[in-house]
């Protein structure tokens, strides 16, 4: 429940154009739950990392954005969970868009 609440906080901060603060919240989710084996927490971490990548892109921190997308692929690319594969697909799509610019 805490991970979900933090994730929602990050989303709201992003909606308020407080991107740096949102990134900090997403980093906190990763620090707290990044090593957890629970499927629900892995999904929250992957979603937080994806949103972090998006926010980094909006702040023109493109190299960091791409690095986050690579991290999502490395960590969750082979996962059996459909929800995690969806985050990987979105991350790879965004990476492709950035590299094509």
C-alpha cells in the first residue's frame, strides 16, 4: 500500500510540473522496494521507473532517460508477468523514439 501511495504522489507531483520532486519519489520507491520479489511490488517499481524516465525526458535529461529505460529492460525484460512486460515494451518504445530524434 505504501508503494502505491508513493507512486500516486509521484504522479501528482509530475502533474503539477514538479518533475524533480517526482523523480525523487520514484527513486525512493526503487530504493525501498527494488529488491522485493513480490509481483505487486515489482510492478510498482517498474511503473515508477518508467515514469521517472518520462520525467527525465521532459526535463531534457535524455541520456538519463535512456539509461532508465535500459534498466527497466535489464531488470524486467525476462519476467513472466504481463504487467511487467508491458512496462518493458513502453520503455523500449520510448527509447526508440528518443534515439530516432
